[in-house]
C-alpha cells in the first residue's frame, strides 16, 4: 500500500559521472508559477530537517553547523550533492509549496513532450495547489494512477494525494498518510524528471530545478 511508500528506486537512475560544480545565480528565464501564491518554508534551518529527508552521510558532514535552508542548499550544490539539495528543498517546504515546485520542475523537464495522462496528472496537482480540497486531492490520486506511477508527473500528483486526508478509499476507516510522504514523492518526481529524458544532462536539470526552488526557499 501507499503507507509503505512504494517509490521507484530514484538513486538507481542517477548517472555516475560527476557534474560540474555550479553557482546558483538568480535566473531571469525562470517562468512565473501558473498557480496561486506560494506558502514557502515550513522548516527554516538545516538542523530542523527531519530524518525522513534521507540526506547522505556526505551531505550531513557538510552541515557542520546549523544554517538557513537557502544557504545549506547552495552549499550542497557547490559540493555536487545535488540529490541532497533537492531532498532538502522538498522536505523544508510546506506540502503545498513542495508540490508546486515539483510541478514546475516536471513541466520544465518535459517541455511539450508530455503524454495526455502526464499532462492530466500535473494539472491535477496544480489544481490541488490552487485549491487544496479533498475532492481535488482525490482527483490527483486518480490522475496519478492513470500514469501507472511510472512517470515524474504521476509522482507529483501522488505528492498532492499524500498531503492530507486518508490513503484508503472514501467512506472507509481513515488511514492518515505519514507526514514525509508528500515531500518524499515530490523529491522523487523531481529526481525522475531530471533523468527521464537525456539523462546525460542530469546535472543541468538539477541546477535548473534548484534555481526554480530559490523563489520558494528565500
């Protein structure tokens, strides 16, 4: 079931080659979000990140002292710890902002090449961000399942579904989702989006996604 977090093996899809270190400069090309206002950080400093963020030992060693999330993300990126940086973003944002950021990343990576099912899944997640109702949360689940949970778009819709309510069918005993499921699915969607097409360009995707995150974590 979803409670056991049947996520794809994101780490197995990451290229082994070392990407070029980057500096996260503000990018004027970053598109404005199509959704409503962002709700920003839920965790403001690196020491408050939950264990469920699953940061690597290398990433935790870099965190020699508590620091603001934006500074920690930039430090991780400068040390080529891109996956840890993406996980930090997802697990430091409010659930709503994590889903919105992941939607932007999935759209940026896919361009015009989304299937109808993927487009429907991202739109369902965006609709939930704009109006996080139980009805739209359930619609995000349906849209996610239509992708067979095999695409970044499917997982961003699941991130919306995992946000609240119950994981079980309506009118059955409530099975509340674990708090980490939304950021975990959002981070997974972003990681998959980086390697779904042209995986050799993953490092550029990571950089692009972290630039998109700047507006959320500032």
